[in-house]
């Protein structure tokens, strides 16, 4: 083999652009950048850290729901305190006041349960926060290691000539374009990784602050819960003392309750009769209109309309009734401030389990001079004075009725249209017993409903 041939073998070249690059150098560049491509693919597929998910809390109420319940109960307890403030420490309570105290204790117990649920929720929040911070720190460590590898690789391949050689060493234009795109993606991946590191650091700071806030909330909640427990203990002692005093007069109290129950039964019958009369009049009016319509059309039938299962309703009544039902659980209270002193249905007296109290509605203890107000739009069906009840106002809402008993200075009359929260009179105050109490009922036609389920919490 001559020297010329030997020289051609040893110095074989590839033409790249306008210059010549040895094949050995091309091979080195290709090997180096094949590692670059595999690194880029790995980084692109590991670009998103696995952030820890926030716990959704307990299966029960949310933090906001519990806070709303706590606020509502605190207001009710405040109202009960206002109603009982007239009773001095040494004064013996009336049965009505004992009922309010008993109700206040039940509300206090509910409040403590709500506090405990809130504390449990905060425990979960703190635990979730710890896990999240731990996972985010782990992600941050991985991100920093990946970024360090990228920096190291970029440093080793910082030579502009090497990057161009990698592109120009391509077999064809498509490969060259792909390699150029890889280089750009590598630079983009570096920027994205930097952004992720910064974002993760911000998230860690946020989680630490949230965890600290949750600890402070929990500490305040535990303090409040302790105060409520102490107040509950004192109220229970007070209730036991007052009940013991009343039990000394158990016979006279039992007789008094029986007398009031008899009066309530008479009152109830009178109210039911008034509502039955309203239903009868509504059906009679519907029949009259039907006959008039038939007469206009020239039909002289005397066949009565088929009996409806319930109360005859005009289209306007049906709309009103539908809207009334749609607001179940959202109706305003019939007084601005008050506490339910006697609940719906049958229940034993707080003084003696031998005495059962039956209530077709609810009794709401309120402040002196409180105004009664309509709980929904409607038409006043009746304003009547019944024996032992002062004034009674009945408002019709389609085929629903609301009844407001024990009023004075009534400001509406039968046939008046009323709006939601419109004042209809003043709740009477019994000066002998020192109580201002509204008896409130809600019926669908003749069927009594539990008003507490319809009123807003």
C-alpha cells in the first residue's frame, strides 16, 4: 500500500458546512449528545413533582359549617342569658325560666360538641400540613439534584462549537432540526426546573404558615372549650337547685301544667276550627267560580265538581305554596330574637317526668316588647281574640298556614296581604310570670308540622 493510500485512510474526513471535521470527533460529539438526549427525556418526564394532597377533613361538617353552627349557638345562648338576667342569684325561678335554663344547657352542650369537632378537624389539618411539608421538602431535594445535574451537563458542554458540531453531524436535515429542537428544549427544561424549585419553596412557606395558623386556632378553641365546660357545670348545678325548689311544689305545679294543657287544648280546637273554616271557604269559592265559568260558556250543568283531596287552590295560591315549600329550613323566625322554650310534640316536663307536655307548635321566649312578624308572604286569614290567648293571627300561604298566638296591638286585619318579616303585632308579656312568649304553629291544611324544621338555623 503506497503512502498516498495510507494517508487517505488515516485522514478520512466528513464535510460539514464549509469546513472539515474528523470522523473521530463526530463520533465523540454524537456519543456525548446521545447522553444529552436521554438526560433531556428523563428530565421532561420528571418535570412535575408529586405534591402531597390536602386532606379533605372529616366525613362530617366542614370547618365553615362548624363555625357557622358555633356562631348561631353563641347567639342563642346570649339570648337565653338576656331572658334570664332579670332573675337574681337568690331568686327562685319560675317554671318558664327553668325551661329556658334547661334549653340553654342543651345549647351549651351542642356548642361544646361543635368545639370538639372543630378541634378534631384542626388536628387533621395540622397532621396533613406536616405530611405536606415533609413531601414538599423531599420534592425540593429531588428538584435541586436534577437541576444540579443539568447545570453540570451544561457546564461540560458549554462550548458553542460542540453544540454546532452536534447539529451539523446529523445524517440529514430532519435529524439536524430535531437536534436543534433538543437543545432548545434542554434550555427550556432548565428554566422550568428553576420555576418549580421557586414554586415548591413558596408552597413550603405557605404550608408552614397555614400549619402555624391552625395551631393558634386550636389553642384558642381549646381555651374556649374549657370556658364552656366550666359554664356548663355551673348551669347544671343551678338547674338542679331550681328543679329541687320547684319539686317541693310538684303537686301545685303539676296542677298548673294540667290547667294550662286544658286551656291549650281548647285554644288548639279553636285554631283548628278557624283553619277548617278557611279551607271550607276556599273550596266553596272555587266551586262558585266553576259554576260561573260554566254559565258563561252556556253550560247549565248542576253536577258538582269532583271532590278534591285537599284544599282548592287558585294558580296564584299554587305558586305561593310552591315557594313556601322551597324555603323550608330558610324561613325567618317569627320574632327577631328568641329561644324555643317548648318544642313540638310530646315531651316530659323538666320538673317531673310524670307530667307530659303536648305542643302542636313551638313556644318562643323573647324579650319584652318584641314584635311578631310574618315568616313568609301571604294573606291574613283571621285575626281573632280567643279565651286565654290574647290575639291570634292566622296567615295563609297557599295550602299552608302559620299561626301566631299571644299577641296584642295587632297591626293587620283579615284579607290583608303581608310580606316576609312584616310586623303583625306585639308579643304579650305576662307580668305575673315575667315571661314574653309567642306560640307559633305551622300547618299544611289541617296537618301540623314541626315549625323548628322550617325556620332558619
